[in-house]
DNA sequence: TTGAAAGCGATACCAT
DNA sequence: ATGGTATCGCTTTCAA
C-alpha cells in the first residue's frame, strides 16, 4: 500500500474567515437579512423559515461577527478599557477588579484590561487606549495626566474615571486617600502612648504610590505632638528585615507602622528573633487586614481598608457614560478603620 | 455685575472625533498622504515640508487613529486575547501574567485581558473572544473545549494556547501538571516516615482546578505503600481551621499536605493553638514557597512551583503565530521541587 | 511627490 | 417581508 505523503503540517489551507456575505449566500438571502436575523432587529419582520435558514447557515459556517466592523459602522462600542495597574496587584485589588468586571458585564459593557503597565502612563499610553475608541476608561493609580484625559475625551471616550490617590483635571475620580491609612495607624499608636514611631517604606518599585501618602498621613497625625517619626526602608526579604532588626536598639522606637500586613509580619518575625518584645517594647501595626496577620502571635493590629464595591463603581461609570457632559464627580471612597489586636 | 448663566454642564458640544480626513483637510493634503506620513511608509517619499504640515495638523486636532478601522482594512490585528482566569489569581499568577504581557509587548503584540471570567468558558465565551479577531488567544486554566478552539481558529486566530492542567484538542498547550505538586509533597512525607497523611481541600470555589489534581498526585504517590490518605475540607477562615484542629486526635494523622502555604499557615496555627506539635506529632507541608511561610515557626516546608517564564511563553506564541499550521505543541512546564524546612 | 478610489465587514435607511 | 446600497475610518494600489 502506497503511502501518500500528507501535506506538511504547516500551512494547511487557511480557510478564509466567513463573513455575513458568506452566510447570506449560503442561506440564499441578502446581507441585510442576515444582519436583521442575527441581531433580532425588532423593527423588521422576517419570516420564520428565513430566520431558520439564516441561523443554520451561520451555524454551519461557524460565523462570528467582526467586532471591529460592527463598531466602525455603529460609530461607538461598549468597550471599557482598564489599563493594568502600575503597582503590583494585591488580593484586595484583584477582588475589586473582578467584582467590577462582573458588574460592568451585567450592564452590558465589555471590559478589557489593557497592556503591561510599565511606569506612569504617559500621553503615549493614553493614545494607545484611545485607538480602541472605548466608551469609557478606568485608570487605576496615579500617572494619568490632564493631557491624557484630554486625548481620551477627544477620541470619544464618554467617561474617564481614575481611582487612585488623587483626582486628575477633567476626569471623574474615586479618590483612595492613603494618607488616611497612615493617619489612622499613627493616631492609634499615639493614643496608646507611643511617641517614637517608625514607618516602614518598602523598597520594592511601584509601591511608592501607596507608601508615600501613607507616610504623609503618619506625619500629619504626629505633627505638633512632639512624637518622632523615623523612616525605615525595608525590602521584602528576610535579610533586609534582619538588618533592620539588628539596629533596633539604636533606633529606640516604641512603635512601627509597617506599611502593610506582609511587611509587618516580616518585620515582626525579625524583631522577635532578636528578642524584641511585641508590643511591650515595640508596637507593630500593619494594614490590609489579611487573614494571615490574625494568625501571628501576638495577633497583628492592622488598618482595614474598605474599597468601594465593584457595583458602586460600575454604576458611576454607567451614569457618566449616559451623561458625558456632567461635571467630573470626585468622591473619597477609601474607608479606613483600625483593627486593634494584640501587637499594639 | 450680571451673572451670565453658563450653559448647563451637561451635554456640551460633543465635538466629533477627528479623522484622518480632518487632518488631511487641515494640512491641505489628501488622506493618503496623511496615512503615509503618520505611518512612516518607507515605500513612498513625502517631502519634508509636507510631513511637518501633516504632523502639526494631527497634533493640533488631537488625532488618534481608529484601531478598528485600521485592522478592518488590514485584515488582521496584533491583538492577543487572554481571558481572565476562572480561578482567583494569586501572586505567582499575577507576576507570570505581568511578565508575559511585557514580553509580548516587546514582540509588538497588544495584550488584552478579557472579561470577568465566571465559570468554565463555554463556546459562547470563545465566540465573544473571536469577535475581536485576535491573532492569538491564551487561555489560562481549564474550561476551553475543543469546540471553543474550533470557533477561534475559524475566526482567524493563528494560535490558541492553553496553559492549565490538561491539553485541549487542536490547541497548543503548556501543561501545568499539578499532580506533580501533590506527588512531590506526598513522596517527601512518605520518605520521612509518615504514613497517615491528610490532604487539605479548600472549600473556596474555583480552586478545584488545582486541588483535585494535587490530591490525585498524593493518591498516586501513596498507592501501594500502605499509607492512608484522608481528605480534609477546609475553608479559609479561622473557625473552620479551629473545627478541623478540634477533631485532630480522632483523625490520628502524622502528616498533612495543606494545599498551599496559606492554608498551611492557617492550619498550623490552629493545630499549635491546640497543642499539636509540629513536626513531632504532625508534619505540615505547603506549596508555593511564599515568603510568609518562611516566617512561621517552625519554618514551613513547601513545594516550590516553577512557572514558565513569560518570555518563554511569549516566544512560543510568536512561533505559533508565524506558523499557524504547525502541529500543536504540548509541553509540561510546571517545575516542582520540595523545599524542606522545619515543619516536616 | 501626491491624489483618486476601491474595499475591509456590518448595519440601517429606503425601496420594492 | 426582503434587497440594494451608502457609510463608518483607514490603507494601498494605480495614475497622474
């Protein structure tokens, strides 16, 4: 039996992608009819037999409409662009984004997370988003300038919403005031009699977005109280924490706000390993209220953050889209509460 | 002084979005010339003065090209669609995705994360992705069926790549064999003399993707050894862990594979609170090699996972795009190694 | 060196 | 109840 050499696996007849014209041809109707049937256009009555023929043809060809062509024709899309954040996404943020996408999906928007955020978004980034002609753009964190907002609006975006530490000219803003986090932590520590307060500043890139405002919040809370504030650079590794702990005696701090629970856990362990008693000698407060902080001994005091619900933000976006001319709404949305446990 | 009432903020002249025709008009040239200049088309020489005029006009109008129109005309795009995962994204996955996006970006692809994944992707989901006419689709986790792959290919996707526990007919696959994780943990425990082994099964939805294969891996490792395997449902809360710990005596386990480091930490704490000595009475092994596990006392033994580098996957995608007909490549990419510390 | 015009795929108006 | 056709914004041959 003769072996017929098969065509090489490479480049097998790359069948052209079926278009509505193909469907029309196969069903023996016009492209208009195909469109009517597939979009259930109510304004036009199509007989049942025709509908069936069209649907079968579409099915048979594996026809999928072409989003670009559709939105080109329509002059608009329901795409919401959300750039990837410039900061490393934590569990809180991930959950928030998930909720948000779900909520927007239910409002019939298509959410698209765009690109690998490297550094503060320049106007170039804004232009890249604008090319997609999104109906709305949601920008996490800082980095979008007024120029970027202008680019997006000129390109037809009906809503530009930032959610980050500060508002941007011309855009709606959900302001996440991280100063409040530091402020809450510092007040808590001060109220409990601590006067020499350290603030952990993560050395990992991208975190300044949060660490700087948090530091500022601490500073504000302590202003005029006579308490001291010491910045403590720390990177997320055991050695770094070890080095910091090694000079603890020199530092003479009676409290630390550790940026968040993870850094707090890292530092706590290093301190305990060197015999520093928590909270007797030094109080420790984290932030984010992670489950794992509760497991520490002593249980970690923390600042709990309340992000806005995804539904809430989705509603805001929807409102903004419906009334694109409305004055930019800016709302402070970061709820902050100190959870006092045993480490402070 | 008379207050002139301003126009209501709502609906201010919604200026039409500038098109290349507008730029052409303003620059006093044809649309073709605009296209040449803005795309730096080498095949055509345009005089410097004209170039300048065009660029200035574009700048002045805030012109941004229309991606949909462009790719419609071109017949293809460089968009890579990556659906949001069905499982909650952990830090490992986030880092992986970030790397991947960066690497693909450097290869001049535009990565777009699509939608709020709810449940296993049906063929409907595949159709939604196909509407974007992506040049490639990267699907995390399971849930994409052969039907979905077919839809995507018919719509012109030149590469469909899944990275999850198993391969899918017709698509390239980066197989992350989570059985190996459980297998590694169980072998480690068995080697160290443990014979009654518990396996934590998280009750949180979406995690079955990983927990089931990991369990299976444990089972396989233990088969024929006479060691016993006990499934331990656990949800990510202290009470749940407390309840589990309360019946520890009844269970008579001398080891636990705790699904991952977080569950391991949760359970360890609950056990220690009830006086169960680790590892003397019960050994504990996690997975993922989180920093925080190292901070536990005793330090947590763990299974470290080595995800493929983003660059590697990006290269695979690029190859697949260039040779769309090539036979589906399937490669096992999850590196697994046991990190023995003090908890086992 | 520049311009006119065709055409990508889908939709909606206007006829029939 | 259907079909013809102009149109969305852009790229690209072909002519001038």
